[in-house]
C-alpha cells in the first residue's frame, strides 16, 4: 500500500508514528504481532506499507 502525505500543509513537518504488522503477522497463525516505528514526514513524502493477510495499520501524526 502506498500512502502519499500530500494532504499535509506545505512547509510543515510531522512526527508520524506507524503501528504496523510485523514480518511474521498472519491472521490465523500469529494475529497479535505488530511493530511501532516513527519518522518525520512532510507533504513531499510517499510511504510504502506492507500489510499482512488480514492485517492492518494505523498512523498518528503530530505537528513538529
């Protein structure tokens, strides 16, 4: 899944906290594993998110 942050105001930076499926996440065999990662993003950034079968993700954005 590709996510563009072009909806953010130009010239502003945000701390993005990602709640992601781990490499071994699987809806049946290992449904509760996840990772938390952080990075600074702006309107110019596009992020690729790997989704597990039956998985998902969430993003928290806080202006810096």
